[in-house]
C-alpha cells in the first residue's frame, strides 16, 4: 500500500482473506471483504460467519451484517473516504466497483492482486508442513485405492472411493477427483463417467487431499491386466521426462527451464505434439496458483516455492499417461513431497 501511495485496500477474494487473516469461508453471493487501512484492518462478514471469523482471525476487527441489511454501510465505515483504493481487479465486479465509488468516494482503483499473489508464491515453514501433510495423506490414499482397483469398477465408483478414503484420514478433497480409463485417459481433464474399467485399459487417477486448507495434487497410472509394450514404453518415457524436470528444479533457475527439461525428453522421442500443456503449476491454498511453469516462462525459482511436476503424453483413441508429483524448491535442488509408487500399477482383469 505504501509503495502504491494507498491509504486503503479492499480485499474480496476468499482465498486472499484466508491467507491474510487465517479465516476461511465461502460467502457465495453475500458480501465478504477485508478493509485495510494504515492503523486498522476490518473483516466484514455475513452474520452466519461471524463466530467463525472471530475464532479464526485475530488480525482484524470483525463486523457482521445480517440478511436484509446494507453491507456497504459497514464498508463505508471501514474505509472512510478513499479516493484511491487498492482492490483485486480479477475478483471485483463492475457492480461492486460502482458501489464502492458511490459509498467511499473511490475515484481510482489500483490493482493489489499481484502483490498478494507474490506474497503467497513463497511458502513459510508452517505452510510447507501443511502441504507435506496433505501429500502424506494423498500417498496413503493412492496406495489404498490402487490395491482395490478391479475390472468392472466404473470411473465414478473409483472417484467415490478416493473421496471416502481421503475423508477417512480426516482430510477433504483438494479438487474434483479425476478418474479416466481407456480412451478417456487421452483427455487430460476428462471427468469421471459411468464407463467401467476393462482389460487392456490405462487408468489415470488425478487427485489430492487438503489439510488445513493446503492442497496436494498427484497423478498415478495403472493398467488393467498385462500392459502392452506400447503402454510400458510411453509410461517409461513420461517417467523419464518427470525425473528430468525434478532434477532441474533448484533456486535460481527459471520455470521455463524446468518445463524445457521435461519437454526435450518427450520431443526427442517424437511425441512433442502430444505433450501440450505446461509442466506444472503452483500449490497452496488453491490447487492452481503461482508460479505457472509454462514453456519459456521466466519466473526465477526461489526457496519455498511449491508446485507440481506433471508431464504427459496423450494419444487420441489410445489413451494418455501423466505422472505428477509435488515439489518444494530448496537452495540446491528440491524436495519431493508426494512419494507414492510411480510405476505402472497392475489391476486385476477379472
């Protein structure tokens, strides 16, 4: 705020509020905001979240509004007259911006979202510990579910079993679980369907557990029955690309360097066009956050950054193979948080 010459900021993304205050909530259509001024911070919440906010945030004064009341009265009191106001432009609607202008006199809205993303990009020791715990749970669930896979199970049934296993460990799902079998595995984000696992199918499981709001993300592969030579070949190639990317991770290199390390392996095998997404994305309070490891990206890695490594090869009508792990950057390399068996696991065909 000082750097931008701002006397006030109005933060509205629930994940930003959670990061800055420790208070996690999803207000849906109701107004929820963190108003920050040099001498005070005010957390404005719907009345049904008031006790939760007071219990979990000791950084800000909590004020609440009831359904039927005008929450912008509280916003005006918290911000006072603020001709230049810091906001998260990616989240603020036009309607909300107009209401702010009318109630606070804000004539210029300055985007502070990049600064919040910068703060979140490098994790503290406690954040890394939470991410590591989420990874441990995810690994345990992976091993448990892999052992129970059978031909005849539907993708949806497998997805439900993953959710139940995560809950049994006292955690929640980090995102919507993906279970993709046979030709469905060639679509990187195919949602689970009623299709049943059949002999010869590749099976892709992409899921994660969330612990204290921090999210793990892993992908492991299986095959129903004996794998074909082609399945073994592509799996070995993707694992080689995965390992090359992990080996490239260390403080001081760029995100593009990490992507290139994996991409070169797959391109050398003549399958570069079948690897059409970035090598990975940041992890934290969101399953996808900064940094983004795109081809050619120039973000310099710093100790404490946490992200996925997930090369993949996808061949229409044949299937796809992706292997994904979570890593934390360290000065001389990285620590891999997810450790479940990366081999092509065998599933009983009958």
